[in-house]
């Protein structure tokens, strides 16, 4: 994960969470799948599906798929690639640790007949 940290003399490094890029939230499995991981510790809140094709949920690159809540702050978790959602690995409302896999994505383009913007 690429999180910029800043230091002040006499203080511990501080991470600025708004600088986390979508590419840094995925871990490539090397076999055509990617795991979307938690960027920080907190409580997971999944977002409802946006697009379906042939009975499967599909996400676009950069599309928010969940939030990790840390008290009153919610950190958005985005899909790093266009893919089919193959599995949800953590139940909504459960606590998560940084780097914990949240969503399993199967790297594949949306089927051609649905790619032209036929969202349901």
C-alpha cells in the first residue's frame, strides 16, 4: 500500500490516508484473480451491487466496493480493476485489520453484450 507518511521533529510518523491509490488496494494472485484488501483497521461496510451481467456482479476500475469505518471516519475501498466479484471474504460490520482480504475479484472484462452500458 502506498501511503505517504509525514514526520515532525519529536513526533512519530503520521500517515495521510487520502493518498491511498486504488492500485495499492489490490493484491494480485497471479492466476487471474485479485484480492481487494483493507487499507486500514476498522469495521467493514460493503456497498450494494451496481452492475449485474449473467447473474454475476461486475465492478469497474476505481468503483467503490466498501468502506472501512474508523470511528467517525470512513475510508473508501475501491476496485483496482474491471472484474467479476467472485466472493465477499468478510461479513458486513465485522472488524478488519490492515491488509486483510475483503473481496475476491476474478480479472475479466465485462461480457460484450453488457459492456455497452446496459446496467440493471
